[in-house]
C-alpha cells in the first residue's frame, strides 16, 4: 500500500516537474546552452506564487505572474551572455546567485507556507472530490498538454524555426539575417518562464515555497531529459517533434518513479544527489555501451560464420 501511494505521488510530482524539464530542454537541446539560471528561477516561481496567493491573488493569476518573473530571470542571463559577452555558464551562475537573494527579498524570509489558503490543487480537489495526488496529476497533465501543444506550434513558426536553427548552426542563421543574440535571449526567457511556472505549480502542490527548493534543478532536468531520450528516443525517430517534448515529460516521471522506488528500498534522502549523478552518468554512457556491444558482436560474427562453414 505504501508503495502504491509513493508511486502515485511520484507520478504526480514527475508531471509537475516535467514542465521544468521542458524548460531545461529548450536551452540544453534546442539552444545548446547549459543554463544554470534554472536553480534560481525555479525557486523564484515558487516564491512569487506563494507570496501572491497568501496576499489573496488568484492561483491562476499567480501562475501567470510567476511565468513572467521567470522570463525576467532569463532576460537577465541573456543580457549578461549576449550583450556583456559573459560565458553562458558563468552568466547563468551569476543570475542563479543573485536570485537566491531576490527570492528571500520576495518572501521576506526563507520560506512561505500555503497552509489554510486556497490553491489550484485544493480548489480542484474540493470540486471533483479526488485525492490530492490525483488532483496534482490532473492539473500537471493538463498544463503539460497545453505547453507541449503551444511549443510544438511555436517552434514550427518562422521565429521558432530561427530559434531552433540558432542552436544548430548560428553562423548560417546570421548569414540569413537573423539576430542570434535576440534568439538566445528569447529562448532563455521562454525556458526560465517555464521553469518558474513549474516551481509555482510545485509550490502549490507541496503547500509551501522555500528559497532552496530549486537546488539541483539543473541536474534533475538533465537526468529527466536523458532518461526520456534513452527510453523513448527510438520511437521519436519515426514520430513528430511533439513526441520528443512529451518524451521529456515522461522522462521526468520515470526519474521520480526511480527515486520513489529507491527511497522505499531504504536509501536515505541525503543520498539522492549521488543517485541522480549515477543515473545521469549511466544514461550518458548508454550510447558508448551500445557501441561496445556492437563492436563485440561484429568481432564474433566472422568467427561464427567460419565455424558454420
């Protein structure tokens, strides 16, 4: 019974964190940028959302403001990188460090509880009489479906195609007259806006926002992306781009399920960072392992053919 409850919670949290994973995918895969801002923008979304809800703002309006706050964080990183020519990783680290202080300023303290206030989860739970995990799952699936559909449409437009081409071949895009700096800033803004939106939804789900809730977000996002690509990547070769975006969300769910299973087996929560690092390393090593097995199979094949002859 405890395992089933843990699985339900893991799937619900995986879908909510999947929005963050899509945001990381925007920079890591599409723009080819390792953006470290996400650790701060995730907590920024949760902080802004919690403060607004406590002050009586509608949970949906709080989500919209959180998304906008995340885009401002991405704008700051993009400005540091494109206009001040600071390396992308260092620009993200600078923004992440600054956001720690900004998040405390926003909340006025290290954390803001949402106990006794109406959130999106509690409102839907009262309306449809579902369990809390089921309610979070329904909201997460709805938001993920809308985000994947909108991104799929946007990335197929002229601006979206320019954004994707900027990550693939910036020199060619500049030769075609596209401002790659503008595309990078736009991509960073969209990415961090989605990450902040995910942080806001997670804050409403868990019932509080904390200044440290975004710690390790980049590692979780990368682990989810790699798991999604490894597990569902084969099918993605034959299906449209929207399936790649959906696979990223599914990778986040798989990651959360793995974490839940390991915790049920008795692993300490303090070891989760180590486990995440191991998962990422193994997932990244899968192509190399496949190549080893392929070479070993090719070596054995002539020997088998000679033996048959």
